[in-house]
């Protein structure tokens, strides 16, 4: 048998497998890198802020245990050098903050011209109706971490320059100098009791506002901004109506899994905002920040592939140096490039970034990071471990 005979004999072997594309190759490469690269060396943690609780009248410290167990939440030596001063400032290494360059090599249809923002308009130009796939977001895979009865899915999110937010409820002004964390334990039975440990800014003591109620879900702490909370289904601050930023079990169940329908839903829910194309991605990111199942995450990525102004990069990194696929859109109202950082191995959101499209002031030029998060997911055998 010669080479020609051998080629003909093997021609039908795995004929149903599609040809390798450039995007599939790049995503496979970054998944392999993510699975084989060593964890960055931990950096020393700062001395935790000590504050006095009003409920238990004992000394309470920021929780260092999970921080030591997780990859460090402070800067790790990675792809970029991050400088933190009175404002968070680092230069992006995974995309151009305001330009629309193509970041993958596969050829996609040319996106339509994005309408310019109308100054002072309360409602911007909507997303166009769903049509064709414009980017490689839909090639991201999604899977759930194996979780047995009695085990807890944990999420440790560390935040720099974020507004005060508890389960989607934004309160207070943006503090660009803030450093906060959100640690959560989610039971395998999602109707069981969840736990949240939250501090919007570890460097400042939070006090109870005059009109703030006594939360029945609070186990200990000072206020909604700093404390430990426990509640069935994770509804720490009822009543919970169910939104993209504050999802309930019913809200998630009601989302379409068909990508085209989900894109249409995102477009409709963002339509009444000053910049619907940017807000649609931010809504998707808010949901990805919660422990939502793999089928929802997969549908979100496929829906975002129809977004004409989402940019995809396969060579991104989180603040602590983990390989990621970035999905980026410009919010023309806030003049921020919104970046979602996705773990290519399982489709979990492992970080976010907002990058200045224009200079805020001389110390915060265009291209520097205005706010940032890193998120770590794991499965543990007990609540609070």
C-alpha cells in the first residue's frame, strides 16, 4: 500500500469532525496553558485591618484564611507590573482600550458602524437585531466544578476600585482607592443555606447608616457593607426580585438557553440605558459573577458572539497572572472599556477590568485600569472552610 492508497483508506475516518480553525487552535492552546502553568508564588499579605464589631463586641479581622488558601488577592508577578497608589493604575496588556482591532485570526463578518453617543441622552442607540456571529465568544466551553451533596462551591472575589455593592445593590459613591472582598459558600442543594462574608473596603471601618435596618440574615458584623450573612438560596437582603445583577433561582430558570433569544433578551433589558451595547455586556458580566450553572454561561458566551462590538482576545491575563480569554466592549457613556476575563478551561468568570478610554486626570491617563476584580472558585467539604 502506497501513500495514496493509505490516504484514501483513512479519508472516511472521523469524517464528521470539523476542520481545525485558527480560533479553535488558539482557544485550545490557551486552555492547555491554563491547565499546565504553575500557580504564581504567593506574595506577603498586608496586615489585616482590625475593627470592632457592634454585634458581638469582639475584635474582628478581615478573613485571611481563605486569602491564604486561594491564589493571593494582591498583585502576583505575572504578565504585567501593577502599580497601586491613591488610584489604581496599570496599563492593559490584553487589548487596546478604546480601539476596535480584531483580536483573533478567523475571519468574521465586518461589524456595522457603531452609532456615536449623543451627549446627555438618557437612552442610547440600541443593539442591532440578532443576525450573524461577529466574534469567537461562542467557542468558549463551560462546565461546572464537580460538587457532591454536603459540599460547598466557594467563590472568593477581591476587588480594587469598586463601588460599595452587596448582591447587586450598589450603594455609595465610587472610591477608586478601595480594596474589598466577597467570599461566599454555596451548597450543592441551592435551596440550602448560603454564607456571605463581605467587606467593601478592608482599609476602613464601616458604620451602620441611620436608616439601615437590622438585617435578620446578619450573623455578625457592622453593616450591609461589612459582615457575615447567612440565608437560604443566598437571598441575604430580601425582598429579592430577580435581575441580572441580583439573580434568583426563578430569574435564572426563566432565561432562554437559545443564544439568539438570549441576545435579544440582553438587548431588550439594556435598551433603556444611555449605552445599550456596553450595558448589555455588563449585565452578562454581573450574572457571570454569580454561581450560575454551565448551561447558562455557555448560552451567554454564544449570545455575546452575536454582539457586533465585542472584541475577543485569547492572550489575556488576570491581575494575579492566570491565563484568560477576554471579552471586551466599550461603554461610551462611562468612557470605560469593560473586560470580562474567562477561564478557558471551564468558562468561569475569573476577573473583570474597567479601562479608561480617556484620561480622568494627569495621574489616570487613557489605557490605565480604573477598577478590577479577581475571582477564585473551588469546592470544599464544609461551610466556612
